[in-house]
């Protein structure tokens, strides 16, 4: 798959552990303290990473 940006390419090749660590970093720095510790919030971030790195055909972000 050809990627239009380096972030999508990096997320596509990142391990699940790498994506989880990045999600925790974002949550700790962008969310309230309450949301930063929420496991569902972290899973939402990781799912968003996966979606961004593998868009459906014709989809642009």
C-alpha cells in the first residue's frame, strides 16, 4: 500500500506495544487526569491509529 504521509506509514509498521505506549503518551499529555488512566480511552487511541494507517479505499484524512 502506498502511503501519503510518514505518520501513516510509521503507524502501519509499528508494533501494538509501540502504539499502546504512544497512546499513553498522548493521553497523559492531552486528556484530563481522569481520562488518561482510562483503558477504554487508550484502546480508542490505538483503534484511531489503526484506522489512520489503513484507510478504506478513497478515504482521505
